[in-house]
C-alpha cells in the first residue's frame, strides 16, 4: 500500500541553537501548501514558545468571528526552549492551542510524550495548521529524509481506522517499514473527536521497555475536535538525532547542574510526600476523599464510603506494572505516568479484547466518581475507550453526571433518554459513553458538553412543564458544573474560596492547570486572608503559564516541595525548586533572567489571552461567575450531608449574630454568605491584577507590557 501524496516539500532541517530553531512549520489544508516561517529575532523574547507562540499566532491570525470550524482557525502545536532535554525532569511537554468548540475562545491543552521533542529535532519550534481539507489527510514530517508531506489518510481496516490509538499505531508502523521506533512519534484524534465538541488529541510514542505504543492526551477544550474538523487524522514526526544536549544550550554545564539538583530533590522528597513515582496521580483519590474534595454525584458530596475500592493501592496491586519506570519523556525521575498491560476488557463493543492501558490519571478516576461509580475495572476501561475514541474523560464524565442529576431532580426522564440514567448505574454510563462517541441516540445531546446540554434540557423541560425558560435555566445553573463553556476539572471547591477563584478566573475555563490552589488553601491553610488569596490568584497562574510556554511539566515543582521551602516567606511557591528552573532557563538561553523577569514574560502572554477572551465575549466579570455548587451546598440535601460542619462554619461567621433556628434558613444564609465572599474575592483579584471592577485590564496594565495598541484599545 502506498499513501497518495497530495503535497510535499523537501527541506533542510533548521538547527537548534539555545533552545530554539526560530522556525515554524505552516500547513494550509485548504490549499494543501506547506511552508516554513522564519521568525524575527525578537519574537521568542516576547512570546517565549508553547502557549505564547499559540497565543500570538491566534491573536494575529483570527478574529472575533472565528469559530472552531472556521477555515482560518489555527491549530498550533508548540513546546518551548526548555523542552527536549533528558537531563532535566519533565521536558517532554507541549501545548495544543486553538479556538475551542466548547468555549468559542482560545484554549490550550498541555500534553506529554515524544512528539514535541521530535518536532523540534525536525527543525520546528511549532506546527501551525489552518484551512479545512475536503478529504481526510495525514501529515508526515521526516527530517531524516528531509521531506514533509500531506497525503490522503491510508486505511487500515474499518475497526482500526475509527480508533485514535489503533490508527496511530498502524500509521507509525506503516511509515516506519513495519517497525516501531523511539525516533518516530505521532498525534491522532479518533471518531469521538468527529462526533463531539470535546475531542482530544493523543500523543503516541514507542516505549521500548513495555514494547508497545503508549499515549498521552491533550484533553481539554476540544482540540481533537478541531483537528478532525480540519480533515487531519494524524501527524507523524521522525528524527534520529540524539536527544541529550540537542537544545545546544549556551551553558551545558549549567543545564546539567540544574537538572541534577532537581532530580536529587525529586528522588529524596517524593517518597516522603505524595509518592507519585510509586503510585502515580491515583494517589490523589485517597487525599481528595479524606478532605471532602472528591466530586461524587456531580460534585454534590466530597467523599463516599465506597471510595476505598479505587484508592491507588488497588490500581497498583491489580493493574500497574510495578517494576517498569514510567515517564512521559526521557530523563524524568518523577515517572508518574503509570500504565497497565494485558487488561481484558469486560464492557463495550471490544469486550474480551486484551489491551495495554495508559493511566488512569486522577482526573479520569474523579470523572467516574462524579457518576457515582467506584469500580476500578470500569475506570480502567473508561480511560481506554475515551483515549481510543478521542474523548476528554473530564468533559465526558461531567456531562454525564450533569445529565444524571437532571434525572435526579426531575428535569429529564427515561422517556427522553431511552434508558435509565442514574447514579452508580454502570451499564447506563457505559452505554452513554459509546453512544456519545459514535454520535447516536442520547449521545448526541451529551456530545455537546454541559453548557449546550443544559440549554437543551431547559428548553425541553420549560416547554413540557409550561414554565418560563429563564426560570428553568436559573435552576439548572446551580449544578451545571461549567464556566465559560468548559467543564470543571475534578475538585470540589465548596470549602476553598481560593480554588473557586482558581476556576472562575481561569482564562480557558475551570481547569486546574491554571491555578491549583485547593491543597494550599483548604488543607494546608496557607492562604488565610483575602489579600493572600488574591496574591496567589495572580502569582500562580503566571508561573503556570510560564511552564506551558517553555515546554516543561509542573509536577516536579508543585507536587514535590523542596525541604527548604518551609523556611521561605511563602512555602507554597516552592521557591528553592523554582531557582533550578530559572538556572536551567538562563543556562539554555545564555540569559540572566530573575524569577521576576520570568513572571513579567508570562504576564504578557496572560494578558494576550485575556484580550482574546474579551474579543470573543468571555473576558469580563460575568464570564468569571461560577455555579452555586462550586461555592457551597447548592441544595438542601448537600447541607444535610454535612450539617454539623456547615452549622459550625456558620456559627464562626456570625460571631455574635443569631443562628437561624430552622435548618433550611441556615442553608439559605450559608448560600448568601458564600455568594458575597466570591464577589469580594473578584474585587480583590481584579485590583491585584490591575483590572477594572468588571475584570477588564486597565490601560496602564497593558501599556506596561507594550500591548496597548489600537486593537487592544478597541476592546477596553
């Protein structure tokens, strides 16, 4: 079988110098043209890489009228100057940026694997894809042969073609003469990405220790949906150049020293803290259950007696291969990316098949608990099927749990769904998953995500009950766990005002990758005042934006606290570890940046993203509002489940004030106080960030970063 080549470009791969190639690969699928953009010298200084490159390209190349399926919408894959260095932990990360099918504004999703390091070795800091192909295509970038091609997507059989994992595996073997190789990687999107708004992109790479293709995911915001909408089924990259030292840093010794210092802290401290290297992120399930943060039954309850059935030790003992070190990329000794081999599927259309499964991460397990299900086998299979179909496990789970609660509260019935959809009903949750992926039955409603499913439910119920649509919508808003159109990631925020802000102010929507403050606020009590919360809600998103710009994983910083951090003014910032990152940056670039310089560079990117949100109607205070359930007990049953706790909290708030006698009055007062607290937080955070009371950047804030041009002024 020969691929039918549509367009090709022979090229000489640009070399990497001080972390950059200064080239972007541009592909237009409308005209099937391939070109190289040679970046001006100051571009990397202002926009860094990764999220920054995606933001700048999309800010310049799209308009307020651009939607996810517009031909001019860009799909950008980019790492940054610090990606691709095995001597430093967590350097395999990149982002996928685009206009989201869920939020209708900019979204980026963080992803690991070998794709971005190999893309850089192929000579490109980023891949920018525009246009829409009228046929399904694949893109191949082969620096060994010096050729880039767009070709008609080959077929490997109906069953293989529909799966993101199976198709990518077949394609990688096909383009590499029937063999797997660590020097070739791919990104793919499956059939679920064609049929939903929350499709993901899988990053596939060969793991020689396990002897199979493994995957990581760009899960949030519908990046895979954009990829498949463009007619792009897969991208492969190949380079045989060595990885160690490939960034050609200015100070190779400095890079080695910074990496060795961080690896030493990880190896010494992680076994005494979260133990991610042993357990992976499922270790968080036990912590979240203990502190009432597990999103049980659509975030109604924070813990459950059955949660112990899915604690990390269950996955470790029953599924994970204990003796194989697992990292997203070479050289990461945190190695938290767990996987399982030879798992026999019990559910769904591929029951009885044996598969390898990558994960689950905590977020996937949390998504299943949001449906009231505590079955480790189902979690493993839910993980695999979502990856195979190309579905975001978070959006899929939260949309399912929202619809389950609509049934619980009488807004939906079995007649409308076609079957029973109830808490803990594994069979119905499984059925809805597969219907959603293939675009059949009630899956067509689920496939739209919470925001649009809510509108459908409200319209149906209002019509059938003879009620005003806005009244029904207001009730659904209380428990529809989305903001800006994106589903919440898997943490209950009722008792963490800082994390409520972390979700509400997150520019892409409520995703923990912008500000994960729940532990330092709710558990460690390190943010006791409005002032400290506001400061954290400016500082943490900026440093996290920087990680997404330079091509690094955040976990060795945020989840492995340096022993010396306790003696610093703000232990939660983990400044001793951040010093290693700044050292690595300066050694790579030959710069002399301070941590404040890093934050300033990041703030410029953050403000560009804020401007894009404003342009698309998602940048003011109204877009930062969160559902009532994110603030506290939205309904009386939630109050009843923890009445002693809530009564004690209310007593503390009232001081000398009189405690209401009736429990329902107490619940109403708690709701009122929680709403008021969130509004005060908005005021404090906007002031800290240099915004107006409506959440819009002040002119002087933009001017500080040379962003106050006519384009920006028109949005203020």
